[in-house]
C-alpha cells in the first residue's frame, strides 16, 4: 500500500512538471524587429581660427621679446628654456605674443607680432625632432594669420600694392612650412594686365600655374570661397 501511495505521488509530480513545461512554451507572438542602430552624430564642422582666437596666455609658457624685436626668450614654468634670435626682427613694431597649435601636431606653438597688420610677424613651432622651438617661414611676412583645422592649412594675407591683395595657403612638412597655393585679388580691373591676371580672383599653385580665374567668389573652390569671405573680399 505504501508503494502504491509513493507511485501516485510520483505520477502527480511528473504531471505537474509536464504542465509547467508546456506552460513555458513560447506563445504565438510576432517576432520583434531588431533595434535600429543609432545614427552616429555628424562631427561639427571645424571653424576657422582667427588671430583673435590665438590665446595670449599659456599654462606653462611665457615669452619676452627684446626692445629691438630680434630676440625672444622662452620660459617654461618660470625657468628660462630657450632663446630664439632673428637678425631682421621677429616683428616690426609690435611684439604681441600668442599661443596656438599652428601646425596641428598637438603641441603649442608661439606666434609673435601685431597680428592683423601689414607688418611682419613670426611663427615659432615646437620641433619634435630638435626638441625646441624653431622659426619657420613660407616666403611671406606671415601677415593676418588664419588657421583652417579641416584642411590643416595656415593662411596669411597681405597687400602687395594699393590694389592687389595676396592670400597664401601653407601646410607643414615636419618643421617646414610649405606654400601650396596663393590667391591674388585685384580690386581694379584696370590693373589686371599689370598683375598678369584676367579676372578679379586668380588662384595659382606653388609653381605659379593658374588653377582658377574668376570674377566672383563663388567661382572659386569651396575652401577658397570660405577664405576669401573670411578676409572680407
């Protein structure tokens, strides 16, 4: 009798287990659609950096310029680190010191001069190779500097004559600043022949080959439209 009672209990437990298993079977539900992956945010377009965007202070660097504008003394955390001398002067008449990553390598560089001016300015970039600041040039006076992070370009513009304005685009090859293109802008059509151009805007490469010549800004490549507008032409 005892064995019969145990058998009934076993059958009851088995039946309950079967019922539970059946109850856990998936219902006739519609399959869920896979989640749509989030659309990545479009990176914000990097804006031009004007001279006013160059900081006049740095957490670790300070710079003094001699009265004759020929020598810059660089201090790091209050200790003299280096002097840089330019025989013909680091600046012409005003030696404002500004700090900016001018060659887009992640290191702070030093810009000396009045900035938006017709007078000369100087650029001292940090050289990874030499482990010091070196003076760089692109064959111009580095007037009116402007940086374009998108193209990693350094622009500078200045008056060539009373009616001619030139804007150069340079990039960096190591410690060297290399001129890539130059835009010549002539304000008076009567002067086109004297400047060997046919239109108001003439874009040339480093070898002076004409890349584009147009009477309107919108005839220029997109980058140069942005730059000409930034320089208010």
